[in-house]
C-alpha cells in the first residue's frame, strides 16, 4: 500500500508547476487534501490531489495538464497528513513545484487573475467579490464533485457552459515581463543560486528567470509570496513561446521555448532535457523519428525549427494538411515557424503553438491514479 501511494505521489508531482507559461489552473492544496467525502478516508490525504488533476485533464480533454498549487506553510507540518506526505510536500516546496505562503488568503485568486486561469475550489469566494468581481463569471471557479464516472469538475457559477479563454491581466503582463530577486538567499522562486558558501547550496533547486511565478502585490509593491520581502527588479524576462505536441489528435504535452534555451523534440532526446515522444508513438513512428528529431529556438522574436534527424521532417504553412503545401526539411536545414505553422515529425505527430489547438480531443487522459489503492467515491453536492 505504502509503495503504491508513493508511486501515485511521484505521478502527481509531474503535474505540478509554478511556471506561468505552463500552469492551466490554480488550487489551494490545503483545501483539496481535505476532500474526505470523496473517499471516506483520513481527514487529510495528499492522494486526493491526484483526483483533482485527473479531473482537470478530463475537463480540458488534454494529457499532462499542470496545476499551480498554493500551499500554506502550516500544511508542511500538518499531522493529519502522514509523515511521508509531509516529507513529499516539503520536497515539492524545496524544488519549486508548489508555492509556499505564510497563509493562503486570496493568493490563488491573485495568481489566477494575473495568468487568466480557473481556480479549482469548492468555495464560492463570496468574500472576495468586492475586489475580484470576476469570481462571479461562469467557468472561473471549478469545483471537484463526484459522480457516476468518478470525480469531475463543474463550474461554481453558470449552467455548465464552456467559458471562453481568459487573457492575462495587464498587471500580470507587466510583472511577468521582468525578472525579480528576493533578498532571502534561500528563496528558490526568486533566488539566483548565488549562495555558494551555504553547505546546502548544491541541494537547492532554483527557478529559472523564464519560469518565475508571478510576484504577490502588497500595497502596490511586488513582494515574495513566501518570505514577504520586497522583490528587486533585475531586468527584462527572456521572451517565451508556448508550444504543444499533438500525437494522433491528442495534445500530449505543452512546453516552453525561450530566448535562452532551445528545445529538442524527438523519440528520446539525450540528457533528458528535451521533449520525449517515444511513449506516445506507434511502432512505425518510433522507427522513423530520431532520438532528437527537430530543435526549436527563439531569437529576436522569431521561432526557428532546425531538422537534426536522419529521416527529415516538414513544416505545414498555416497548418494546412494539403501535402502539396508541405515544406520538407532535411538534416541541418532550418526554417522560421510562422504564427500558424505546424511542424510535422511524422504523420499525425505535430508540434505547434499551443493556441492553435483549443482541445486535446481526448475524453479519458492517462490517469496519475493508476497505481492508487482501490478507493470508493461518494457523491457530493455542488
């Protein structure tokens, strides 16, 4: 049982991010771990977060949907969690997988407003309507409830209609255009790893400037959410573009290409830092697609694709599936990727900007709960 739970928590970890470009929803972790009505189990269980991320994947019809989890500091020592669960939450905090704050207050709403994301909560957030009136908009607050097909997300406001995408707030755009530094030398979200004299320096994970979460705004001042210190503006943030891999009509993974890091996509890129497609490919596609097949880079606002494969790739201008329009790329050839262009590694193995595909076309994404002990789900009201 303990081994199965550990495997589930490892799977859940892959769905956690504080990267503004990748997060698809925001959640208060202390709230969701106490959804005891879902399984009739312990007062608090970290495994319930897996039910939430699975439900988000089904709601968005997409694989590997990451969530931005806000964690009150008290949860790190909450004895309603097992010792192993507390250790896991601390590891997530140290590795920057989740954001730790002294108290949650309206931080999930602040992040959601800046990034244009839904909040996963059963609370109607009525006490925040005065300064965050958007919580009354359909689809902005999604509650986890159980039903015949297992836990699912439903809108707290409205009648289940699909809410249109929401843009980042102007404030979010301004804050995310800059790189911030926290005075605390141990800050993994806004630190620079410069505390080389610390005996634990080589054990810490620091968030790259490209992936920094949005600062908190306190009295109009950008502030570190964890330490409460005023952040220092150290310059512009490197430009980024968000891409998706779509295999056989399913959005499998989103990733970020930035000015300071090119990304290799292929069957199994060396070094583990690229986008690995092997687990989603047919036997024929796996034979055709090289370990590292194409590389995307961003320079001066322009995305360029370079073929680094043995068999070649292609670009479909404006996303056209007309083979007469397809532009073939051979090894070491490069070409700009315009706003609606799609890179094709093999038939139905496509890479394009995330905004091109609003739906992953998948009803039942792969579950992070596959190794979970058998659980019973109880219906709850909206």
